[in-house]
């Protein structure tokens, strides 16, 4: 199973390298991310109310510096890995807690079984003793 996992990861890594090598030019184009929370300045400028530059000055906007497109792809992949790792960790933690709780429950039930077996053995011994005393002749010294 380890070999299959290793081969899968190796093929995935090689395909990823080939993808980035063959698409170096398109992936290197600069990308500028913008965030406008209220409404688009360009839409209002098209309607003729104000220019987009005037609207951009009026409302809060956020614009990131230009970064290559491949950086955005790699960052998204990294963020996805982090989130999936967190969910995996939480899942594993929940499973470990479940196993520990069930182990405790098994110990408690095992102790109860031993206690009940001891009580049953004592009852059997008492019953055997009672049978011996009742079956013994009453008049013999």
C-alpha cells in the first residue's frame, strides 16, 4: 500500500512540474486582485453619474499588488492543504477521544463482569455448602 501511495504522489508531483514548465508564460502574467465591498465603480461610471476615478475615491476599495498568476494558484493550493490538514486533525482528534472513551468503558464493564463472576462463584459456593448441610444426616455425631 505504501508503494502505491508513493507512486501516486510521485506521478502527481511530476504532472504538476510538467504543468508549470509547459505553461510558464501564461502563468507568469501579472494579476491584480481588487475588492470593492459596496458596488462597482465602473457600473456607476457607465450610467454617467460620476467617473470611476471619482467613485473609487469616495468608497473603500482594496487592491493588492500585482503578483504572477502562478503565485495565486500555489497560494490557493497551500491554503487548501492547510484547511484540509486542520479538518483531518480535528477528525483524528475526535476519533482518538472516542477510542479512549470506549477503552475506559471497556475497563469499567470488564471490572463489572469480574465482580459479577466473583459474586456468582460465591453464590455457587454458598449453595453447595447449603446442600451439604441439608443432605447430611441430622442424628449422626
